[in-house]
């Protein structure tokens, strides 16, 4: 039988994040956990739902870059501060 509940360490590993980030997600309510005695466990379906929210159509992953974010300059243009910075071998 597959595990239904994961330790915080196993849940962090499953999400490829650090333990501190996992506890931050728990504290903000982004992830839900259960207590069994003094142990904290994260339901597997909670992890799946979290990933689904991250990759869903309403996700910020699909939104265009905000202004002020680094973007590639238009073809043929010189980025600010780049003029005259090429060094020549000599």
C-alpha cells in the first residue's frame, strides 16, 4: 500500500524544496497538515492539489512578465550601459 501521509521531510523531498520552505507553506496555509499525537504529517493529496494549483490555468506561471523584469532586448538594439564595453584581445 502506498503512503497516505508523509513526514515534513518526505513531503519536502517530494516537492523538491527544502524543509524550511515546506514549513513556510504550512504556516501560510498553502499546504495543510494533520497531527497524530506530537507528529505532523502531510496528506499526499494535499501535495498533489498544491502542484495542481501551481500548474493550473490560473497560475502565475502562465502570466506575462511584469514591467521592470529583465527581458531580452529587441534584436539589433544595444542594452543600456553596454556600448563601448567590448574588450579587444591585444
